[in-house]
C-alpha cells in the first residue's frame, strides 16, 4: 500500500504550472524586445552561441527537480508489513442523506453538518468494528467500502456534500438496497445499517426495502435529523431553495416515516437533538447485536521512500548544471550546414 505521511505538501505542486506560465510570459516579452531592436535573423547571427532549446531544457529540468522535491517532502511511504488480525465486532454501514433538504438549518449548524458530527462521534466509539459509508439523494453510491480503517472513514466523511450526488430527491429505498449489498459475506456477524435522514422520501418504498434488509439479517436504525416544524432550505450561496412555482421550499423532519422504516428493519428510531445523547442511544442499541470474529488486514509499518525521490532530484539538478546554455560544437556545425543549404 502506498501513501503520503504529509500529503498537505502536495498542494505545493500547484506552484509548478504558475512558474511555467511566468517563464512563458518572460520568454514572450523577451522576444518582443528583440524584435524592436531589429531583424530577428540579424540579431540571431550576432549571438551564434545562444541556444533557446537548451534554455528551455534547463528550465524543464529545474521544474522537474522542484516537483520531485515537493513529493519527497510529502514523505511517500510503502506498506512493508501486513498484520492479519481477527477481531470481535460488528459490521456497520452508515447511509447518509445528502439531498438539498439537508442544508436546512433547523438544527445547528445545519442538518448536514449535524449528521457529519454524529458520524464522527460514532466512528470515535468504534473499536473492533467495520464501517462503510453510503451517500444518497435521488441516487445512491458507496462513498467508502466497508473497512476497519477509521482514519479513512473520517477523511471521506469530510468530503461529503449534496454536490456528490447529481440526481436530487430522496430515494431512501435505493440507499437501503445499496447499503444492504455492501456488507461482507462473513457469517455470524451482527450487521447494522444506520440511516441518517430527515425522512422526506420522494421515491421508492423505504419500508419494504427495510423489511428486505431485515430478512437478510441486517438491523436498520434510523437517526432523524431536523425539526418536525420545518424550515426553509438555505443554499450555500445564501439563497433559499424554491419550487417550480417560485415558492420557498419548507422541509420537515418526517418522524412517522423514520419510525416506520426502523420498525420494518427491526431496529430503532432516534431523534437527533443532542449529538452525544443520540450517539449513546445508538451505541446501546448496537451493543445488543451479536459480535462475531472479523478478519482485518492492516499495514502495521511503512518504509520511507523519500530517498529514491531525493536521488532523482539530485540527478536532475546535476544534469541541469552540466547542460550549457551555449550551443555545442556539433550544434554549430549543424546550424552552419543548414545555412549553406
């Protein structure tokens, strides 16, 4: 497994195209100045040793060396040892609603941010369990396949937003079906599908989907986010979402739908008012599930790979030093031969 210990340094690679553009700008400006001095062919004959191609080559070598050095500072590492561990835990798939209604601020700071805080608390409480993430709106897809890597779970969680799903709406049934097929085939392991939503289903039949999931040995827990009294949907640009007739859309937490889904899925419904309270209630419910032996592969140690990048950068810089800006004897002869022809 390949990774970067300090991936933030990779953002410095954005400097490279900026420097290239600056170099092109300087080169164009220099050409314009030469043209003002006189005939380009005459000026070129006055500088027979100058080689534009070698100048470009030296700049390219410097840019390549800089890029390699930046990658080196990010500390590339390769997984050197795999631990195959057998843990006792459960498998959990978290299906998070990312429809536009989750922008609503009837809970602080918003339904979406509240959901993220809730998932982060849940992940912090997992010890030997496996976790996966599914996001859904009018469509559903797997954001993170089931894993024991909680660091990755938090990383993927931070990227979740309604923009991830192009098809808006709320198809809870599709999310349940997608999540149900994301568990492993391991036997004798408790499975929990944790659905975080405001319960405003516009498509599908979530209750029947929850029943089917329960038949497959999956408990469906529903965490309701929002207020039953409802509120408008404030979009990121500060405007409020409107329907086709131009009226401001008001979204409500549909607690009846949430309860029905949880009941059909053999789980429980929890209204998320206080994040810590909701986490405690969910943990109490999940604790009832059968814990099984879960196989887990993890990289326990990593070998630093920056040495190879340092050598490459050094070689590039050495080559750059030995590349002269003036033409070689061979280049001069070729130029002279072309002029004679």
